[in-house]
C-alpha cells in the first residue's frame, strides 16, 4: 500500500511539473518524455493495485479455511509453490 501511495504521489508530481511547461518533450533528444514517465508510473501503480488485490483474495481464502487446494483441479498445491507464491490459488500444472 505504501508503494501504491508513493506512485500516486509521483504521478501527481509529474502532472504538476508539466502544468506550466510548454516544452515539446516528444522530440527532446535528452531522454524519456513526460508522457512516457506518466505511463510508466501508471503501469507500476496498476501492478501494485493488482498485487494488493491478490493479497486480499489470499487472506479471504485463508479466513474461510482454505486448505491449500488448487482452485482449478482441486489437487493440493505443493508447499514449495506456496512458499514461492503465497498468494497463488493454482497449482503449477494449472497456473
């Protein structure tokens, strides 16, 4: 959640910095454009939101007594997979 908050602040800073700037950054040979910076920040924020949703779903499964079985094939998910991807609800075969 902290990462998402940081990304939202960064997006606001990018927008604020470009409000009074009339520069044509699309043709700036010095580096990335403001549009690219904003798109990158938005993509990272969406990834952070998706991760928060995954964690919420995993916690909800645990709260109702989830037994570690695959949501697709109903076979037990390997312990090593759950250690590597604790929010997964699928075994490696069904992933």
